C-alpha cells in the first residue's frame, strides 16, 4: 500500500525497469503483459521518463497486451492499439515486431484460431515475465468478466453491463461501447511469472476487498489471483481502505 498512485506507479515502473536491465545483461528478452485503461498510465509515464533520462532501452522487450474491444479497427481512436502507441510505444525504442495486441479487426470466423495463435506466441516468447493488471468493478482482470474460469485462455467474451457503463464516457455514450472483446484468459494471466495488480481511488475499494479477502470464485475472477504464487496487489490508500 502506497501513499498515492504516483508512488505506487513508480514502484511498478522500477520493477519493470529492473527486469529489463537484468535481461539485457544476460542478452535475453523481457516479456511484458500490458494493460490499458486509466490505471497503468502513470507506470507508462515513468517508463518513458526512464527511457528519456536514464537511457532505459526497450530493444529487448516483447509485449503482449491483455485485450482489445471487438470489433475494433486498430487505427480507431477507441482502440487499445492507439492507446498503447500514445502512452508508450511511440515514445520508446521498442521494435514494432515485438509488440502484440489482440487484433479486433479480424473476421469472426478466424477468432478461434487467432486466439490460439496468440497463446502460442506468448509461449514461444518464453511466457510472460511480468503481467500488469488493473481491475474492473465487476472483478474482471483483462476482460475476464464474472463467470470466467480459472483455466480460461485467450478468447472472445461478452462485456458485462457494468463494464460497458464504465467505458461509456470514452465512447461518448454507452450505446457506442462494443458488446464484445478479445481477452487473454484467467489461465493465461495465472501463467505469468509475476503479476502486479494495481488499483487507485475509493471507487475500487469494495472490489479490492473482495478480490483480496473474498472467497475464490468465478463470479469475481480477480479472486483467482489469491492462488497465484507471485502476485502483488499494488494499491493506494483509498483503494485499500476496506482491507482488514
Ligand atoms: C484493460 C483491462 C481492464 C482494466 C480495468 C480497469 O486492458 O484489461 O481489466 O484494467 O477495466 O480499468 P481502469 O484502469 O480504466 O479503471
């Protein structure tokens, strides 16, 4: 628990930088699982700052984003591709071919094979070294909404009503939020060697209490993280206020 989201984000960014530098010294890649939304933006700001001021290089970094709306064109202002470029990728030296984000523009008939290939690609890269997560008010991680099983893999899902409500302002109205999304599964996330789930503000405090102290269950997918062997919840004061 950190005093504020700034200090907490700095901590996570430094952990990521440590991994990248360690891998660089070994001549190996660092494999990062990345999230979008409001929660990780300060982490990305700090990483960009380290790139600019300390020469932190991302040449040996491979990234896999958690999710993307479906359908979604990559160059849409609402796409997570656009989000990641704006907040991170266009501001650092990561090779384009090292970036992986689920493609919301593929035909529906190809989704199943595409999702299997995404899983395969994570595996071939050596698995996720660090996965960063936000959390939705439904308890979703990635877009694994209530009902997602522990072993679920990358797939198409239907977004929860609450999630669509929370995304409404980004889309200028709830009716414009896509009904579906492609997301890594709970099982994909559970396979990451290290997980940082971040949450800021009192709006997240009820779901943080449930995720950390509630019974482990599919109706709150974030509770599965209780059985991950190396997962940290990185919180500010406000989001942690209901923890006992
Ligand atoms: C985003 C993602 C989601 C968000 C969650 C919280 O890639 O996978 O699980 O992390 O919806 O969103 P924010 O951070 O906007 O509160």
